[in-house]
């Protein structure tokens, strides 16, 4: 498993491990949506694009998950998978992503836990030896 849910008294605490930084962002997206809906029921025949610029990697990670929650809430878009490319210019990281999914249908995709927001609480993004690791909390 590329991600796991950790104990937290009131919210959802997530740990993600991957060999690549892009994989961390992709797996975090999957972990976030697995909390909210039945992702196995989502088809990826519609593609959206995301472009995000940040001051550092933690801010980029926060903005990424926050953007995905916005897409779900404001556009009623269920995510099947994501393909992320991260680059750095002028010491500022940026993300370009393809987001595959379809219109959210509660009858098809179900409805699990409502995630209200991404938080900075307990958030960490580190490179450990040959793997990246991220921890983050979702406000439910």
C-alpha cells in the first residue's frame, strides 16, 4: 500500500510513501479521494489540467490537495487518477498535472466521509534515503 491512515482524535491523518516526489503528490490525491468516495467506481474519461506555483514544496503540496478538494466541491468532479510533473524555476517549485475523472454521481461513486479542508497541521514532506514520505491531516 502506498498510503496509510494514522490515528488522529478528530480528523484524518495520512502517511504517503513513494520513490518519487511526483508519486507522493499522485498517491496523496488518491488517498484523499479514497476517504470521500468509492474511487474504484470512478472512470477517467474527462481530463482537467492544474498549474500551481508555490514558494516551497510544503506549500505546493498543500495547494495541490486544496485544489483537488476545490474541484470536487465546486465542480462536482470525482478523480480517478492524476499525473503530476513537478519542476523548479527561480527556486520556486511548480506543479503541472493532468487530472482524470468524471462528474461526481453519489449513486455511482458513493459518499463516505466529507473532507472540509486540507490543513498544515502535522504536515511533513521529506526525502528519506531512496524514498519520499509525506504526512498530512484532512479536516473532516
